[in-house]
C-alpha cells in the first residue's frame, strides 16, 4: 500500500489512540475531508475509511484511500510511493479513459484548478472567507457538541485552505527557476505574520523581560508541545514549567538574519504567501476547539490521568471506531542504508555550513547544548522549542514548507533533509551544508 508522511500526517506524527480515534473520524470522505472538497467544488467519494492510518505508531496518509476519495471519478491514479517523504505523484490511468464518469470528473478537476492558477486573487478571497466563517464557540459544551463543530464547521475550512496552499506550493515547486533564496524569501514573508512562528520568537521577548509571561499566555497559551495531541497539556495549563523552560532556553541568536523581500512577486507567489498565513490563522482557531475538546474529555473522564485510556468510541458510545481499529498492523519498509557511509546528500532546506556534535532529538523536552546539530525525526511543530537552539538541523522527514523548515530559514540555521541521515551515530561530530543539502561524518 502507498503511504505519505506529509500533509495532514504532520499534524501529529505519533498520536495516542485517543487522538487518532478522533482523526480517523474527522478525515474521511464522508466527514470533514469530504466537506472540504465540496467547499472547493471538487468531486469526492463519501467513503468512511480514514484518509490517515497508524502504521507502526506513525501517522501516515494512505494514498490508496485518498485516491479512492479524490480521484476514483477521474483518470488519475497515484504512482507507487517508494519514499514516505517524497511528494506523491499523480499519473494518468489509461483504463479510466473508457469511463465517461472519469472523463467528466477529470474535466471538473482541471477546470477548477486552472481557475485557481488564472485567478489567484479569487483564491485568496475564498480562503479568507473560509477563515472568517470558522465560528467562535464562547460557551461550554460536551464532547459530542464540540466534536460536531470540529467535524462540520472547523476542519472542513482548515483542510480546504491547506489544500489550496499545497496546490500553489506544488505549482511553484515545478518552476525550475525556484532557488534557495526564493524559498528563504517565502519563509521570511510567512514567518513575519505566522502566529505559530511568532509564538516561538516571542519567547525570547519573555526571557529579556520585554513581554510579561501573562501577556505571553494570553497570546499563545492555547499552544502545546504537540498542538493537536489531545493528551498534550496546553502551555497555559503548565505555566510554571513553561516559565522555567523559557528561562533556561538558549536561542541560537538574538538577531535574526535579514532576508530581502521578494521583488515584485507574481500573483501565484503572493497567493502562496497569503494562503500559508491564512492556514496558520485557521489552525490557530482550530486549537481553540482542540482545547475545548480536551477540557470536555477531562471533565467527562473525571481526571487528566484517565483520558489516555479513552477513545472517541468510549466517549460517545460510537461503535464504528473501536480501540481495535485505531492501530494498523500493515507492515511498511522504509529504505535504509545497509552499511555505514561517511556522508550523504539530501534536500537543501536552509543555506549555510556548520560543524558540531550530532544529537538525536526524540522528545520535546530534550536538552539542546550549545553548538549541537539536531537530528529530528520530522519537521513538525511539536519540536518548536528545540529548533532555534540548534547550530544546525538534519530532518529525517518533512518538506520545504514544513514548520521546522520555516523556523530554520528564519533563524538562519543551516538545515538539510535526508532520511538516510538516520545512520549518523548519536554524539558523532558532523558537518552539514544546507546550501547543497549534504552532510558528512568527520
């Protein structure tokens, strides 16, 4: 079966059964995911099988299920996925050309997406409406009520905005003139207004007494070390721990690198930047409901300690998703080097060269000594606090617009992406070249 580690799978890389039981409900063709496609006027099969699957405890997109949901009524099919981190590739399936339904669905896909390219300003307007129509829930509710709002009024808008952002990212990636500086400039423009990035940068203000801790929690208290994990406490729930962590945290630099603005960006580039900002704003609104849902679950369970034992089925009496259905036994084999080599080459993420001691980062509470090159399993927001403390970064999974990639570029931290760097021995001295995407064991 085909799997992909990006996109929605980056929300929570290793969810608990509780969180996955909700994800499995939200992200299907019959629920939030299907409603999102309706908002974008794209054909979609209303199947109940989850788009996301747990494979060896890792959250992945099932491209087979996504294909059935999005492309069963088109001439497109996904090519075999050889690398979990590679962008999925759609190819035409000649057998489907015999189906009038598939030809009509393909025409609808192409005309709709051609319209996005032709009129990116209209796309920005549509996305802004999607952000604005996410409701504000200013009273208490039970688990069922909040779950319904997330399913029908929040996630469809978030997914639709994310789909548009990913579309323009892939469209611009195909442009051979796109350079490292281009992506640095994109990241810089996004980071200046991205709520998630500002929540990180503002911690240095707290440390320098330029922002009070109370103001910080007022602005960013809804965040957690693992934002969409229902078992992860919100920062406002653990103020003493967060205050101590900010005090002890060393940021790589007090002055961020100056990256020139994009000169006369094309409408498509402007659309990508705006869509990335609106995706951030929509996800910020989602965290408001994730927090509401978490508190409702704790209230129903009686204590925070017991929520890890629950699933959506137990909370709502829904037998469609049971504890047995939230873990997959599908084996998956990721390419791994069979012997040690002194170096490798992957994808350049953030320019610059640096040498340092390699440290495998597997926990959001890992201490990062100065001068360390952090090796991260992915580039998701869960490692928010660790990224800016590193002298260099190696991502084993992720992409150009992943949270970690944006942080690395904005903080001027050399970074590369290469899943084969998993062979680097913890504690060894290495060098990385973020301009070329290469690394070497010294």
